[in-house]
C-alpha cells in the first residue's frame, strides 16, 4: 500500500464531541505528547511516535486525534486490524472526524467489494476533510461505480488543492478519454508527465490518445519514452506497433508485435495485430496459423475469431469465415454484424 502517512497532516486537533474531565495542566501535557508524536511520524520514527501517542491517551483516553495518529502508524506497519480499532475509537469520541473516515476508506480501498470504501470517502469530505487525497480516492471509487462526471469533479477538486498532483491529472485524463474529450485528455496526460517525468504509464496512455487524434508519429514518440522508462511494458510495444501499422511501416510494426509476443506469448492483442500485418503482406497461412494458436491460448477473446473469419474469407473458406463471425458475435463482438451479412 502506497505510503501517504507523512503527507496528510490536517485534522490533527479536531473538535471533540466527548471529552474527559482533565485539568488544564493535563491538557497541556496531552497536547505536547500529540505534537511530539506527530513530529516523530514525520521523521518516520514510528516506534517512538507510538509511545508518545499512547502516553497521550493515558492522559486523556477520549482524545480522538491521538487515536487517529496511532491508527496511521498501524497503517504504516500493515497492522490494519489495529488501525481500524484506533480509527473506530477516534470516531466514537468525534463522529464528525472526517480524516478518520478517510483512513478507514483508505484501508478498505482495493479490497472492499461492498462499496463501503466509497461511503467512507464521502463521509470524509462531507465532514470537512477537504484534502486532495480524499478527493482523489473518492474519484477512483466514482470511476468504479460508473460515475465518470463525478469522478472528473473529484479529480479537479484534488488538483485545485494540490496543483502538482500528477496521479489526479492522470486519472482525470483517463476519464476524459472515455467521455470523448480527447484534447482535454491529452492536456491532462501531458501535465501529469510535466509534474512526474518518470511516468511510463502516462506516456503510454498519452500515446494512445495521440493515436485517436491521428498523430501517429507523436504516438510512437510517446510509446518509445514509455519503453525507455519501462522496457518490460509489453502493451506499449503492442501499441507502438499499432501506430507503425497505420503509418504503413509494416516491418517496424512486426518487430514490435514479435517483441511483445516474446515477452508474453499469450498476449492476444499482439497476436491479433500481427495477424493483420501478415494478411496485408499476403502471408495468409502464417496469419491463420498464428490466430489458431492465439485462440487456443485465449479462447475467450472475440476479436481473434473475427480476424480469423476475415483470413478464412481471404482463403475462400466462406463457411469457416461465417462460423467464426457468428462465434465472435455470440461473444459480444458487434463488429461481426457487418460481415455476417455476407453469410447465407
């Protein structure tokens, strides 16, 4: 789990609903222990910080901020059950403690299947935790739930609070691409890279948008940088080959598709694209053989059947072509309807 513990520091002294009856002197000792604990967290001295926060709670067992900070240390240690206990304690003494809701959601994020993480991020924001990370993670849950417009709003709020938030730009770019705002997506990917220059995934995705915009040379440049930063990024190889294909540089396209398949022989998209290149080069038998092997490896990939149908049609096997197209259609490839018209 990505560390954010030393970044988020707001909400340390939340107003509490429940308070213990302690003297002014004890309150000063309590607040001093909290301050020292947070300072130690920033220095990544978690053991010492935990001791300070526990001393703080011995002075005032209802002090929600101390439970929160100790819970954050538990997250850093990977002790999620203990973290949840401390965060629940914080909320029992301060039910409007937005930051505590955020950390509970953060613990559940990526493992929860009930939507509880989304509810907790909502509670974090509505209870005053106006933090870039709260909006960012809530945006991710909105993507998962299919609310792209709301996700864009959350990523925008995150960026307004943290103008160099590369991850938020990157995620907003992906949503904009799905929504058809290609220029906006292109801008956000470029901005993400500006703030985080070593970002191979952003370069790959920028290249994908450039393809959609018809800028194949720019796409190749972006995919090449992605591969320089991460030579094992197999889908960037496939994508660069796809761009070369549209520039009619079939030899370069084949080199990339072969390199992708050498990394992952079961990579269906690379097999699909390589078969298209082979067909254009009139290497019909090798294309058919490649698709047969790819289907054996990936029997659930509809577009492989669609392409094999096209290859069979080129070979004069209309019955075989129609069989493949109907199979592709049953698997959800609507594109097959265009070809099935040719079948009896």
